[in-house]
C-alpha cells in the first residue's frame, strides 16, 4: 500500500528539485507559463524538460559545490531547451541542494554560502553568460560581461538591491524560509487548501511584498510597483475558493500577460520553486497532494 511519508522520505535531493520545478510550473499562476497558458517562445514542455534536466546536477551539489552545480544544471537545461527557463531557480536551488542531507537546511545553507570561492563565482558567471537572461543589461560593478569577483557572495551583494535572487544569498535565504515556506505550510497544511491554491496565494503575497525583479528589469520599477499594488488588490478581494478572489486573479492575469508577456513575474516563480524544494526536502509537504 502507498505510504506518503515513506515515499517522501525516499526522494533524493535531485528528485526534490525536479518535483519542485514541476509543481511550480504546473500551477496556473497569473502571468506565468503553465499547462493552460504558454508564451510564443516558451512552453510548459520546456519547463518539464528543464526540471528533469537539472536533477543530476542538484543530486551532486553537496560534493561539487554551488558554482559547479549551477553551471552543470544550466548546461543540461540548454541541451534540451533553446531558451532560458530556469536560471533564477537554479541559482536558488544550488546552495540549498549543497547542504548535506543530514543537516538543517536553514543552518546548512548559511555555511554553504560562507564557503563559496572564486571558482564558484567563475562558474556562475559562465552559466549566466550561457543563458543570456532577459533584461539583464549592464551595471557598473561586477557586470557578468567582466571578470568574476573573488567570491560569488561579493557579486550577489552588489546585485542584492535590485534582484531578489541575489538578495537571498546575502540574507541566508530569508524570503524563501520566512515567506515562501512559511506561507506554503500555512495554506497547504494548516488551512488544508489544495496545493495549487496555496501556491497562487503565496505568489500574490510575494508580489505584494517584493516587487518582481524580472518585471523591474524588463519594464522598469514603476511597472513592478504597479504589479505589487494589483497583487495587494487580489489579496484584499477574498480567499481561495471565493468568487471575488477568482475574478480578481483572472483580471490580474490578463494585465500581466499584456505587453507581450514582458510583465511575467519570473523571479517570484523562482522563489516559489525554491520554497517548494525546501518543503519537499524537509517533508513539510508530502505527496500525494490534495487536488
């Protein structure tokens, strides 16, 4: 007979990473690619292939190190899809996956981040150049087109004020643990919402509190702030399962998908994938999931 706790305990780190990415992409989140809504140059299948591709790199992260895991995952992804589907997600997953399985993720990731070297920085710079993420532009300090710094943490510190992924490196993944994981547990475990409803609610909470970095890069900070205000309106409209909430989500989805999908809240999706990984790895969430 199927035993959810036993099966969850058998998931490897790589499987947790793959499953987290699949769950994140499968949920019909406003503005993002999912099975019912794709972009002209990006399909749900691309995310499925990418999720499978990164598994081995994440399985080996605790021995290879952060930079090697990031570069291996990006290379594996580019071998199966032609565009950037997961750079932000991989940058978040690699430090978490590098924590030995017998250690607490929260304490362990702090040590992993502190131990990063120049080799990690060089590998991550190579990975970013390989993916050519949208809206990256150029910056004065530690631009990825130049030489990598002495440690990856220095580069992340330089970008932390404008990028939520980089900010996780300098705050010991505080938003992942304190916002995403905590709210996923509140919604899916305490309130017993279906996982998809809990994930979408977390997306709204994140967008309200942290204007999406990808929207800001592509469309400017004012548009990212407007997205945050619109997410706040969704949260004020009610709770999952209520008609007003569903209508507000649908209206927000239309707005996010306008302007040729440039308002795609991709950084928020990356944070959700990382939070799902933590919840799966630490068995806060256990399959099978409530539909």
